[in-house]
């Protein structure tokens, strides 16, 4: 579980690292989906933990979109601060 102190960071470097991490998770889900099929699932997980590769990939895409939105917001705020528009 992620510690609370890491959830509220909104600086560009942290947001960029989060995007990179989410890209990796999308790649993993896409790779498994391509290899085993979208409707396949990880048989090593307990039944209540299993989800189809399709649902996994969609969840990871959603997480990536959120991370990209946070990065865009952080980059815009940084730019506004740099050119002095926030005064």
C-alpha cells in the first residue's frame, strides 16, 4: 500500500515518474493480453483476485490517463510560475 505522504505530491518530476510507472503497467497488461488473449486471466491468482486481461488493461489505461492528467496539470502550473503569470 502506498504511504499517504507520496499520494499528494504534484511536482513535475514525481508526476513524470508516475507516468513512466503507469506506462510500464499498461505495457505489461497489453503484452499479456496479446500473448494470451483479452479474455484470459492469470490462473495463479485466487478466484476472487482474478480479472480478465481486458479488464486489467482497461484499468491500467485508466490509471495512465489519470497520471497523464496530473502531469499535464503540474507542467502547466510550473510554466505559469516560471513566466510569472501566477502573480
